[in-house]
C-alpha cells in the first residue's frame, strides 16, 4: 500500500546524502518498493525528515512499514534477531514500583541503570534525601513501539499510566532522552528531565571544562533536553556532521556493519572524549572503542564510566532495590 506521504517525494536525494542507510541501498525515502524489504534496517533516527524539502516524515514511513509487516506476520516482526528484546521489554521483566508511591518519582529507564549503576544509586539517594522523591524501574515501551508492535506498545503505556495513577504520582523525572520524548506526550502527568529537576532543586556540579556533546536521536533537532543541560555545561559544543550512534531502531541487529561504521564516524569526529546524555549511546560508542562520558556522572561527580559488561545483571538488580 502506497504511503500518502511517500507519494510527495520529488527524489531530490537530500535524504540519501544525509543517511548512511539510504546511501548504502541507493534509495530515497520515496522508494517504498525497494525499502519495504529493508524496513528493519532503518535506524529511525529522523535525519531524512530533518532535511526533506517537502516535509515528509521518513521515520514514520519506515515505522509504518514495520507495523504493516507485523500485522501480516501474525503479530511478530518478520525480521530475525529481536526475540531477546521482546522477551525482556514487552512486559519489562525487571519492573519495580516498590518505592514509587510519592508525588514525584524518578524514572531511570532500562539502560542508565545498566551502564551506570553507581550513578543511578547516587541519584536515587540524593533525590530521596533532598526532596523525598521516589523511584520506579520500568521500560517506557519505545523499543517495542519501534519494532512495530503497536498492540503491545499501547498495553505498556496503559499499564504504566494506570500504575502511576494508582500510586498518586504527579510528576515523572526522566533520565533517558528516549523515555522523555516517548512518554511525555503519552502520559497525563508532568514529565520533566532530570536536568530540569536538579536545577530546580539547586543540586549538581557545573562542569567548567570544554565538553564535546554527541546528541541522541530524539533530542537532536529540537534540543529540548540539551537546553536543560546548558546551565550545567557552559562550555558545551555539539559534535556536528554525524548521524546515529548505531543503535537506533534496533537496526544494529540487522545492519551490524553499518551500525559500527556510524559509531566509528562519531569517534573520529570527536577526536577525544565524547560526552552524551544517553546511556545507550555512551555504552555502544564505548564498546566500539570510543572514550565516552555521561554528563550525569560529571554533574553528580561520581566519575563512573559506562559498564561495558554485566548490563543485564545491573538491570536485574534494579528489581530488588
């Protein structure tokens, strides 16, 4: 079925020039027939959308392809390799709402506790001590959504919303930029970034050093969370001319070589320490040889580097906090 947006494509090639995935397959976002078999190779980063002169949402086109393929395949992604993601996150096996019965609660997400367990604990303890803020551990549902599993995605959002309402939560504090941008429009409570909250409470150290920041996909263009970080990093500059870290859209599973290539470009562009505010980006770039620093470890003065091994175990520990 032809996507109504794709028919407006004038095949100018701007999206192809901007995207390593489209470049590899010599396609543009209007080439639906060619791309339909490659839907799970797209990193869903949105770079094609950002440069399209016709305002076509290429990310939505590719996501719609995944949704249609799931529907035709009995409710499962036709591409292989996503079983572990679905097993863990479809009904997050490490969810923990034990300390969530507060008006304001911290939502660390999946991967920050995975890569930064020490900083996670420091953050939980600090917020509890200074502002009586609780904590809940869950997956926001974005990974499931990006696999095209819309039915399960809606179930996750409904479950999270109902639990927060039951516990009387009025404000959710997000550590992960993916969780922030994904859940903010889906929940009917106040959703803020951890940087907004730390600034509001007068907590955290200002980093006076020069910082080269890699922007995660969901915040790259509007830079909402980056603006919240700015007071903590007055000498911040953005690493330009790069795409995705290589994890976006779970495409690292189907496009391993392309994924590593994206990561290597970031490392080459930075030429040294790479700061970010996405734990997934920090961990993946670190695993590929980059020197990464999560800005929260700087603000909270933990000095913690991303744990490149034992992530599953670190996530599992959150269930018993």
